[in-house]
């Protein structure tokens, strides 16, 4: 978007007239078609702005008030919706996003539209008012407002493109966006929101086992992927047992290759053995987990086959360490989910004896109850106190500030049209 703001002489960039030294390479009909494509990409960006403002603003702000009673965010959303409605639906965006453009201007607009289309998935994946801090929500608002200001500037610059349709009330729209951006600057914002949102799901590493420790990394990765499906209680216990074996074998390799990871691997092995013991009173038939069990056992077997003195190097053990952390988080979430949805049950003893004797002895009668009842399991305490990863403050992506600063610089050098005139 910053590049689009720095480009002038739009007619020439579309192959039209404008300089006696640059020949005309396109017809008016071709430039009109390119203008239609650009307008469809612009509509995608405007739609993202409207969705972003709606996603991070409390519902209480969306009222039927008019005039000064509106908040800056509500004012911006109203003008965005008005502009989007006036532009219409346009042609099918998915068809245009897959087209290859030889023209650099169209290619840049296409990247804007692709980012907008991909960004729509974020609002259902952690970028919304229920999941963000106020500072993070203001970052999303500011991004939407700054993008809107850029689109208003470009709307004026593209006026000579054949059949160009201008935004509805661009001055009012630009001023509303500027008010939201200034409010975010004054109250502060947090760009760690860039670490949130939708991510493509990890895929399996298929094929034959890789040689050496790489094969164990492959199996541990596949274990993590398969854990996206809830395992039943028996398979959960099998996974815990095999993870104890995997970590114990990894500790043997770390003793020579990465001594700094040896202690951490050893502690994890002990923790998982304790979790195996604590899971003995857990039952539950609902769920799957067979594939995760197989891959977890594969990881342990492949580690056993590699002699620790062969010097496999630090890299595969560091990869295992990262996968262990993610597996711990996934197993913690799995246990919490199974307990919350009453899919994992814990045994409770009764004063009465069982009717059916075992080798002539009547044991105490047992009953299986949800862990959400007063009946508890020691596994839950281990998961919550020792397995769950310690929350680490999220750091901002290296490129987040640089990208925003570049865009802010481009906006500052191109003031909005109509500045100083009455709306």
C-alpha cells in the first residue's frame, strides 16, 4: 500500500498518454478494464476495513445515534458501509486474485486485495473484541483507519482512469478515519496483535522414515498434528507413556550433544511418568487418538535406534525441544477439553462391595463420574501446575513496526484531498 501511495501519473502506469517521451501502449478500453479490476481490489480493502472496525469495537458503540453522539469508530464504520454500498458488489473476487498481472500497478493492488481476503479469517481466530486487550484492539482500529485514509488519497489520484467510480463522500470518510487514527495514537496501541489471528494448519510429513534423529523429529511432528483430534482416555494414557520414552531417549542424546537441554528433557520424562501413573483412574470411550499413539511410539523407537555417541548434532534436538513445548500445550488443552466436555471420567469408591467377586474377594464398588464433579484426578493437578507452558510475553514481529512506519511516512507525504474545506 505504501508503494501505491508513492506512485503518480497513473495513466502512464496503465500504458496511457501523459508524456511525449513515453509511447502509448494500451487502448482506452484496456485502461477502463484495468480500472475496473483496480476498483474491485479497492472494494476488497474497504470491506476488510469495515469488518476490522466491527470486529474490535464493543457492541454498545453501534447505536442509531447521529451527529456528535457517535464515537469516532462508529462514525468511521458508518461512512465505510455507505461507501461500500455505493460501490456495489463488483465481479467475483476469487477469479481476479488468481490472475497474473504483467502490469506492476495491478499487481500491487492485487497484493492488497489478497491481504484483505486473507485477513478476514483473523476475526474468527483471535482478532476480535473478546480476545484482544484494549491496546491491541486500538492497533486494529488504527490499521483500518490508516488504510482507509490511503484509499481516499488514491481515489483522487485515479480520477483520470476511464470510467473511474469515486468513493461516496471521500472527505467525510477520510476525516472519520483520521479521527480514529489520532485517537489510537493518543491512547496508545500494541502491535503484538500481529502475532495473533489465523494460521494455516500444519500438515503431516508423509513418506518413509527419515534417517537418524530426523526420523524422530518427523514422528514427533506428526504426533502433534494428530493430537488435533481428541484421543479417548486409553489412547491418551498410551500417548503419555510413549512421550515419557521419547523424552528419556532424547535426554540420552542431549547429554553429549546439547548438555543445556539434558536437564529439561530429564524433568519432562519424570513429569510424563508421573502423568502416566496419575491417569490410571481415568476412563472415557469417546475419542480417537490411534494415529497419535502410533507416531508417538515411532518417535521413541527411532530415537532408540540411534546411538547417542554418534554425534547427531544440536539442530535435531533443538527441533525436538520446540516440538515438545507445543506437544505439552496441546496435551494440556486436550485434557482440559476432555474434562470440560465430560468425556474423561474419574473413578470413585463406594462403601458398598461389588456384587461380582474377583478370585473369591468382593472389591469395593467403583463408579465413574465426570471430573467436573467433586471427584477429582491427580492428572488434572499435574497438567495445570506443571505441564501447562508458562505464558511468555509475545514479542512483536521484526517487520511490524517497519511496515507501519513506512506506510505512515507515505501517508504523511500525501495529505488527504479536500483538507480544509467544509464537508
